[in-house]
C-alpha cells in the first residue's frame, strides 16, 4: 500500500510539473547571438569545445608539437591572438598591424605559452565587452566581422583538438557530451 501511495504522489507531481506553464526564453537579439558566438569560442563549452577546453592542461612543449604538416596548438593560439587583436583594433577604429604574409602570424615561442594563453583570454574578454557595450546601430555594422571572428576561432579550435588527438594529449572528457 505504501509503494502504491508513493507511486501516486510521484505521478501527480510529474503531471503537475508538465501542466505548469514554462517560462519562455527571451527572444534572441543580435547582441545576444554575437556574444554567444564569442563566448563559445572563448571559454563556454557548447556544441563544440571552446579554446579554454582545447588547450586545457597542455604544457609549452606539448603546445609546440606539430606532426610536420600542420600548425602546432601554440602556433594556432598566437595566430588567433594576432587576428583577434587586429580585428578588435579595427572595430575600435584604432590602427591595426598590417600583414603581407599570414605565415608570420603563426610564429610561436614555447617560452611564451602562458603569456599567449593570457593574451587570448584578454583579447576575447575585451571583444565581448566591446559587443556588450555597443548600441544597436554599431552592432548592425560590426556583426559580420564579429561573426567571422567567431568562425575563424572555431575553425582553428577544431585544428587544436585534432592536433592534440594526433599527439595523444587530448582527453575525451574535455569534449562535448550530448
């Protein structure tokens, strides 16, 4: 009898939960979408890992490893640092460095690994703050650039994970769990 009563109480509770109106999520805005794109490549895991997960636990020596055909994780991080920073400068109407050879943006010094990681975090945080503080007219103008920054980051983060898998330093627990 006691089991029967518990089952009825649980059933009634479940039915009551289902019948309660769910709070609707606020509609997405251009700002919320752009911020989500930046944060998901910066430090929030979503349907792919962020840079934070892609480099987690990696030593400077491991970051410098390459299979000889592709860039190392360290090279990819400094490349993203260069382009994210240059794009942020342009968004702020500040002088940005000019590059005639994109290969120069991949120069990595393993002794600067910790600094490279801090730089990525600093620039991404600044990009997010810039988008957060932008008005609607500014957002409409910068949206394509911000979206490309996030796409570029996601592309190279995928390369980082692939490199780590080849190297044997990728922990699948850092991956996305569906």
